[in-house]
């Protein structure tokens, strides 16, 4: 079985500050990992994905994530938060080679303050 | 390019009434299709997925059913809604080719269901 754990259901940062959203995964086989963003009353949009190539993955809107096998982590970062980054962020995992179902974390709501 | 549409966007229904949510994908053939439900503070729960016409897999026992009458159409239904069916329902697809092998899904805009 595979799973992801997102630490912190709510994170608040000041505009211009570093954004760090934490995700740890559990998988018995090499995983594919994803970060999605959801704005209020909208669907999920893919931010970035790790598919066993480079461990540092760059995505849209200035976000990036680093796959660390030793720590079973895939934390999402952005050097400088913008008000428009306020949204809910979901980490998700699937198994290499099956690519049939994604398992999502419970989400982290990011608040950006002035 | 591929697009996915869900409707209705918002629905308020009384307990015991029927439900039909529709999802349609354009610009691709033979996609895998998924229904997720999102409840507050509980992330996304996979309800059903389909790999082809008439092929439905249910992930959790519940008051809902799904059907795929056409290649790019996926319908979520209920004969009698319960209060616990309230939530935000998301349809998603995964296509063929490169993205199929890496597993990412592409989501619709969602349908918010309130059962009173």
C-alpha cells in the first residue's frame, strides 16, 4: 500500500517569505509523486511531478520540490510567497509502472498575509 | 488540446432525491476516468474509476453508482441521497502515452453537492 502524509493542515506565511509545505510518502516500490494546487471551488491543477528523473523538480508558478529517498519526503517550496499563492495544496503518490490510481494527502491550506 | 467538463457546478438536493452528475472529456480517446469526493479536512477519496465503456470499478461501498455509457462520458448517480453524500465531487482523466505512464490526472472544475 502507498500513502502520503502532509504535515500541517494550515500554513501561514507573510508575502515575500519562504513557502515550505511538507509531504512524506510511504511506498514499497519506487514512487511517482505529485503536487497539486486547488483554488476555492475549483478543480485540482498539477504543479509538478517527480517521475524518477531529476530529484529536484521545478513546477509552475515558481514552485519546486525535492525528492529525498532517505527521508521519504517530497516537500514543496517557493522562495518568495505571493498573495496569489493562497490555496490548498495536495501531495499525491502512485506506484511506478502501475499508473492507475493516485493516493492523495489530506491537503495543506496556505494563507499568505501582508 | 484536451478539456474536461463537469456539470452541474452546484447542486442542492433534498435527502432521498436522486442524483446525476455528468463528466465529459474532449480531445482524447479511451481515457481512464475517475470520480473523487472531497470532504472538508479529509482530502480526496477515490470513489470510482473506469478503463473503458461499461467498465466500472468501485473503491468504497456507498450510496453512489457510476456509469460510462460512452468513451468520454462518466456519470455519477444515486437513487436516494443521504446527508453524508454532501461534498465536492471531482471528475478526472488520464490519457494514453507519456502521461499515462507517469500517472498524473487532469481534473474538472468540480460539482458541489449539498444535501439538505
